[in-house]
C-alpha cells in the first residue's frame, strides 16, 4: 500500500487492474501471447506457443488463466457449439467469419450502418446492448483442397 504514486499511476495506465484481477507475470505472458496471435487460438495453441518461454507452465494453468483473462475483460472468448473454445486478443468491436470445414476464424469488420440496421430489424422487448454475428463460410485453403 506504500507504493509511490507514480508507480501506481503507471499501473493504472497499463490497465493492470482491469476487471479486478492481478496481472502476474505468467498471466501477462499469456495475455501477450494471445494478443500476438490473430488466429483466435484455442487454449492448446496458446500453450504450445508459450511453452518455449515458460517451460514450467501446464495446459491447465494456461486454460485457467485464459478464462480469468476473458472474465476480466482483457480478451474475448469465441465459443461455438461443438468446437474448442477460442480466445481473441482483439477487443475492438468486430464480428467473426468461421470456416465450416476447418474451424478457422477470421475477423470481419461491420459498418456502422450494419450495426444500426441489425438493431432496428430485431423485434424484441429486450433492450439491445450489442450483438455477435457468426458468419459461416469455407476458407480459401479449404476451397483449394476441395478443388484438388
Ligand atoms: Zn477452412
Ligand atoms: Zn476476432
């Protein structure tokens, strides 16, 4: 509690306390790994990547920390029925397109017009606070393997 004010300010700037969890060095390494991958990795993919720099970390630890980080709002969870949970380090509003053959997920950016249209077209008594659209398709790689 006796931290110099400057130190504390620096930490707030880095959003270390976002969502009320502490960014331990391990958690930070996991967060940075997810942020550095634009493939929406599964826990296992994050684990494979981080093992080089954190040889002692276990898959269970990576998994638990990914859950904590997403609950605290540092990363997004991308869930689809019947597929492994994936994690997204990109917090900017965006939608996803998913390949129905290999499960590859890419970002799709939605225009403000589309956001407005979606909100207007939906008939509900709910107050709409947001939406997540999953667009399904076949990725260029799978298209190639289908042609071959
Ligand atoms: Zn594919
Ligand atoms: Zn994404």
